[in-house]
C-alpha cells in the first residue's frame, strides 16, 4: 500500500498542471491589458500638461533628423510596394495557372484534413462522448465553454485549440452532442438553467 501513494500523488499533479498554466497566461494577458490602459491614460494626461514643450521638442527632433525620417518613409513605402506586387503576382498566377491553383488547393485541403484529425484527437482526449447522453459519434460532438466563447465552428480556429495543439494546454471545456449543447444554451438564454459546467 505505501508504495502506491507517490504514484497517485504524481498523477494528480500532472492533471493539475495544464489548468495552472492556462490561468497564469490568462492572468498575464489581463495584467498586460491593464498596464496598457494605465499607460495610455498617463500619456494622455502628460501630453495635456506638457503640450507646448512636447510640440517644440518634436519640431526640433524632426528638423534634426529630417533626412533619416524621409529615408525611413521612402524605404517603408518601397517595401510595401514590393509586398503588394508579390501578392498581386500570386493572385494572378492563382487565376491563370491551373497547376499552381491545383497545388494550392491540394495543400490547403491537406491542412484542413490534418486539422480535422487533430480536432478528433482533441475530442477523444476530452472523453469522446456527450456529457449528457453519452453520444459518441465524434462528428456531432462539440466543446462547450462555460462562458460561451469560441464554440462550435469557431473552436477549431481559436487560440485555445492552437495552444492545446502546440503546448498541450487544456482549455476549460466539456464535450456535448450538438443537440444537448444547443438545448443547454437555449435554457441558459431563457434563464431557466444555471450552467452546470460553470466552475
Ligand atoms: Zn447529448
Ligand atoms: Zn456552449
């Protein structure tokens, strides 16, 4: 019996880890956002107080570095033109070159198939069945998010799904069949049900 205990403890820690990582990254994003807002407010006030000084400084700074600024602008416009020409070239080739178009379509088709496979893997990792009725057809299962964001078709394109793919960070979702998922949201919207999956 005592030999079993450390094994159990380590499994528990492994299960907790992804959630900790997720919460931490969410907190960090929130902190960054708050700090951006605060800086914006601070800069606005600072600008109002030192308006004339700042304008004078900007004028001098521009006069001193005039050539550098012009060069920078010219280069930026030039690079942009190059990028735009490249895009235009690809667009034209896509329309006029059937082989190029076929290759393009094929690779995007392959990417899509791979994504669908990954999505299935995701559903299997999340239990592979509806939490209400036990439906196990992966094609009709979808993740339900307690706060309702990035659900249905949007989930596969979400940052959460990419984070799961790339870093194994587990999003806070439960699987439901399309029927029960739809029903849950209807009841929630009517105020007839408090989300049972809301932590
Ligand atoms: Zn169901
Ligand atoms: Zn939902």
